[in-house]
């Protein structure tokens, strides 16, 4: 007598999804730790940009650059993130690993969430290394201001950068000029995040804002993150399949 197939319950599906997400994220992190190509290039770019800003704006020793800090910091972070996003699918695409990943019984939205999480982890690592260098160059006495407010702006803006960037990196990887295509489509979409994050960060470094006064900017960043995560959820199956 043939045994009846056991039905797959919703909790079992959720456990499977989290295991798959963890496996993909772990694979990306372990692979990057072996080569350190992405992290090293992102960190070197961030430090080089800060050195250039330091000598470009510090015309006099008494110059106060506090009100330029938000713009300089987020321009550095966004372009450093572009270096990582461009490489987030390079190994899978060039070495044929993506075809094997798509053949596995993994929901494609899980692939998106895993890739976005990996990009977020790498960006946060670079920021953890770059922010102390930045405060040394541009903030008097290395005073960060309201740390919880800064972390809130940082995390919410990073989620927006990584959600939009991961979706667009997936689309651009199938084009011949993928290194050129991603910045062209990514930078216009990320402008709202840059405006909110830049103004919020500048106010924090200037000690004129707190976590409560940044409420509208944080709500805007959270809404932006939610919109693009939902957009990726609805379109990623088509984006990665083309």
C-alpha cells in the first residue's frame, strides 16, 4: 500500500525559507571572507574619498566642516555601495552558479532577501570601519552627537540602498554593460533616500537633532524601504528569470 504524502504546513514552509535564506547569506559571506575583494575595494574607496574631501574642503585649519558632513558621508557610502552591488551577482552569473540556484527548490523572493541581507551586512561593515575615520577628519573632537538617532538613519537608509540596489543589480546583470547600467538606473531612484539621510546626518553631527526630532525623516525612509521591498517581492520572479 502506498503511503499518502504528508501535507506541508505553513510553519514548516517558514522554517524551510529561513534555512534557505541563512544558507545563501552564509555562502555569500564565507565566499567574500575568502577573497575580501568586495570589502577591500569598498573600504579603500571610502577612505580615499574621505582623504580627497579632507584636502579639498580644509583650505584653512579653522574651517568648520560640520554642515558638510552629511553630504560627504552619504556620497561616499552610496558610491562604495555601488562597488559592492555590482559584484553581488558576478560569481553566480559568470561561473554558472545562478542557474543551479534557480533550479533548486528555493523561492525567488528568498533569493532576493538573502542577497539584500548580504549586501546590507557588507555595507554595515564598511560603515563601521569608515565612520571613525570620517569623524577623525571632519567632526570636531570626534563627537558623533546622538548615537541612537544616527544609527536609526544609517540602518533605514542602508535598507533603502540595498533593497533598490539588489533589485536593480539583478536586472542589470543580464545586460552587456552591467557595470554602466546599474549606476544609471540606481542613482536617480536613490535620490530621495540621499536627501533624507544627508539632512538627518548633518543635523545629528551639528548637534541640532535628536531621535524624536528626526521622526518625519525616519518615517519617510521606512516608507521608502517598505515600498521597494514590496516592489521587489512582486517583480523579482520576473527580474531574476529574464
